[in-house]
C-alpha cells in the first residue's frame, strides 16, 4: 500500500510538471494579449559603478524595446498592442546562479533547476500576472571589456542578460536583452557557434539583397551584421535590427 501511495504521489508530481511546462511553452505564444515581463536588475560585480547605474534605472529606460517589438510584430500582421510589457522590479541583492564556463549536460540541468528555484523564491512585482522573468546583470565596463554569455530558458520562462553599466552602451544592452527574451519563447540562435557568423539565409536581415554583402542590419537572433563571409559587427541599437521570418515562425508570429 505504501509503495502504491508513493507511486501515485510521483505520478501527480510528474503530471504537475508536465502541465506547467506545457502552459509555459504554449500559452504565452498564443498572443491573445501582451506578455508581462519582469526585469530584475542586479549589481553583478559588486562595483560602485554598477550599483549607481542600477539605482538610476527607470521604467522608461526599457520603452524602446517594447516599441521595437510592437513595430516588428505589426510587420507580421500581429495586432496586439505591445506584445511585451516590461515592469522594472526592485533590484536584487544577490546574483542568480550562473552556469560554469566548462559545462556538460548534467551541469546545465542542475544549473537550470537552481535558477528556477532562485526565481521561485523572488516575489513577483504587483500588477498583471508576470509570465517571463529576466535578470539583468550589470557590469562596470572599466572592469570588463567582454561579458559572460547571456542566456534565455524556455523551460521556466527565465533569462539572464549580462549588460554594461553604461549609458553609452544602452543600445547594445537593449539588443542583448531582446535577443535573450525571445529565447524564452523558443527562438533559436541564427549564427554559427564556431565563429559567430550569421547563418545565410536565416541570420540575414535581407537575405535577398543584391549584392548580398555587406548587410546593413542584423537579424535579432543572429545578433550581428554580416559585413563579409568572415566578418560581422554588433549592432549599436535596435534601429539596426529586425526579426526574420524563421524567428517570427518560432515565436508564433508567422504560421
């Protein structure tokens, strides 16, 4: 009898996890209304510069990202007023779990569980129900010229964006945040992991352009503007970025 009870409890837990995963992966991509996104700023390196920057952040600092997604969605015929709506949550005093640089499959699974546990314990901001939570880890640019890889998880609808604590790099910060946000909805990278070159054609903003190179804009999930077959540059702002058809299909903007 005790064994049957344990099996029943296990099955209920598995059913709950399965239903929760299905809800997380399917419901937000119905686009019946705006997806609410909570942004949690973090002083990632403990520096005074990052602390000052985090304390200066305002809700309006993220309006350009909302506007970008709104314009791109309308290009695909999605008639939702602001597909994403951001809420700037209070800054966190602790850094979320980060994945080890030399990680394997089990490391990723364990890190994912730790991140979800970390996020579960954080109060959601008041207002409409939050669907996606993004942790914004700000670094002093005087301490680091290159940041760790950012990431977005579809399971859990969570993202970690490593950003520079600098107004001069706000435009590139917005590109990184927008990129990781779409990862949480199942959008895939559109670049070659071995050299960071955008994939042709899915990673090109204008795959039919003649001549093809150089391109003038970046596809969001490629993250770079291809200049030649061996060279690509990062966009300075979302004004140089578009969402391509494959990405739009992955997030259910295009059937």
